[in-house]
């Protein structure tokens, strides 16, 4: 056996995620940021929204009105800043 046989095999993965796992290569920075900030951040935001809605329901608050007013405020802020 020569030295070439002992070296780990390098795969050319490009943008194929399964290949990164097989080759134990690090995915591109953009993909890692998307996964950590985008996907996982979305899960935490949704779970916080679900928990707060549950707490409001238990307290007897009108959750439907709360959601509608929240979306109306987002729309108003978006409209106001898109004209700048």
C-alpha cells in the first residue's frame, strides 16, 4: 500500500448536501446561515407565537382580534416604510 491509499478520499460535492455528509465536508457559509438563522429562527419564532397565543387563550383574551390587529400593524408599517 502506498501513501495515496491511506489518504481519505475527497469527493467533489458542489452543492449536494448528501455528498457533504458522506465526505464530511463543511457546507458553504450561505447554506449554514440559512439553516441556522432562517430555518431554526423560524421554528423558535413560531413556537413563541404558539405559546403566547396559548397563554392569551387561557387568560380569556380575544386571540383572533390580537392576531388581526398585529397583522394590520405590520401592514401599516410596511406601507409607511415602502414609500420612503
